[in-house]
C-alpha cells in the first residue's frame, strides 16, 4: 500500500511542483503529523525514509502514511 501511494505521487508530480508525504502517528493518544519525505525523490530512498520514520513526539515507529 505504501508503494502504491509512492508510485502515484511520483508519477503525478509536475516537474516544478513540490509535494510532500506526510506521516501520522498511529497512537490514538498522540496523532502527531509530520512531513516524512519531500517529492519527487527516488522511490527507493523515499521507501527507506518511510521505513525509518518514527513519531518525533512519542517515538512510535508505525506511522500511517497520509497524502501530502
Ligand atoms: Zn506519536
């Protein structure tokens, strides 16, 4: 699911347009939202960022990817 979202965003991005991939904390008590990656970015690097993403507020390491 993350890969499909990445591909959609990479293909849909206009050359000069800056897009972001947002991550949202999966903890109900936190729900912090932050920018996990800026697009366009090579897919494997964006995937690496998403795998390493952890909530900067509560350190939860299972963030939910949201549209930017
Ligand atoms: Zn959190």
